C-alpha cells in the first residue's frame, strides 16, 4: 500500500536561512505521526509547505498519490488536507457552529446546503466535545475550547489528513489528557490520519505510533516512541551532550 502522504527531499530557504533541508518521510493512512523539534526546527514550515501556504525551494510532496506542490491551499484542502494554526484564529464574532460552516460547505465535504453543512458540523462538535457551546460566539471559548474549535474546523472540511500545530500548547495536564483522548477518538471513529506537532514530549510519546524529529531543518530521527526515546542524537539535542 502506498503512503497517504509522501514527502521527498523537501527543502525551504528564506533568503539565507535554510528552514528545511532534504526532509523525507511517509505517513500511512490511519496513522498518528508526531513531529518533534526545538523552536525554529522547521516544524510549522513543514506544515505550511504541505498545506500549500508556502512553496518549497526543493522536493516533492504527494498526497494520496497526487503531487500537490504548486497547488493552492484551497485546492489542497479539497483533496483532503487541513491544518490548524499555531496562533488560533477563529472568526470571533461568529458562533462556534458558524466557524465550521464554510469549511463544511467548501472543503472536501462540499456540503453546499447550509442545513447539511450545519448537521455535519454539529456531529463534528460532538466528536470534539464542543456540542454544548455550538451556538455561543467563538470569542467566549477558553484556550482549550479554541484549540478544539481549530481541530473541529479541520474535521468539518471532510479532510482525511489533519496537520495539528501545537494544539496542546498552554493546556493544563487535565486538558492535555482530554485532548489526547479526543485525537484518538477522531482517528478511530473517523479513520483520520494525524500529523501532530507538539513540544509536550510525553504527550507525543503516548499518542503517536511514529515520531519524526527535526533539528535545524533536518530530519535527524524517525521511529517508534521507544526508538525515539532511546535515540542518542535526539537525547543529545534535547538534553545536551551529557544525556
Ligand atoms: N516566512 C518566513 N520568513 C523568514 N523566515 C522564516 C519564515 N517562516 C519561518 N522562518 C524561519 O524558519 C525557521 C523555522 O521556523 P518554523 O516556524 O518552521 O519553526 P518551528 O519548528 O515551527 O518553531 P516553533 O517551535 O517556535 O513553532 C526559523 O528560523 C524561522 O525564523
Ligand atoms: Mg511552529
């Protein structure tokens, strides 16, 4: 079986700065893959390239066997890829439900009748635990609620692959545990594939079947959580040379 997402020799330069250099990895359908790396490692840049917000300087990206470099973000979204942003940006004056509507109507799901889009969106809100606040303004949500809303917006587009950029950052340990349960539920009940950037290392270790580690734009390790936890390069990057 070929991979759902395939990244080959991906590179991105911003002027003289190399944000990503020759990065290659695959994500199979239904997997949860973690992306680890220190600040500035190139994690968000990787997502921007996959989602079509930025064009790579080198390399190829295939989604479901189709080359997607050069497509616009809305075209990539309609193929089934949706991302969250590190800085959450809901439409604050719209209700939580309304924040999902556009994605459901014009994303991969293409539910052009508002009633259909809203019905599907309510089911998504149930899956992420926001059903009770569906009709409240997005601005009324807590940080944890806003992170859930970002995820819900991605799911509502009908995406198969979600790119989640630090959706657990700033959450309490209890909220992190709840978020992990939500992400697992989305994977299992909807068959979604998740690529998850996270600094909370323990959360990633618990959630992911595989983890890739970026360091200064290079992929320095890839493997199961146990392999990553044992990897000498990763330990030296995270805990210094004496680890
Ligand atoms: N649009 C841009 N223009 C110039 N430099 C950029 C741009 N976007 C990112 N960079 C640089 O590329 C490098 C990688 O940035 P990126 O945001 O991908 O890192 P990150 O791993 O997501 O970090 P963080 O954990 O802080 O979110 C950084 O040095 C950053 O300053
Ligand atoms: Mg980032």
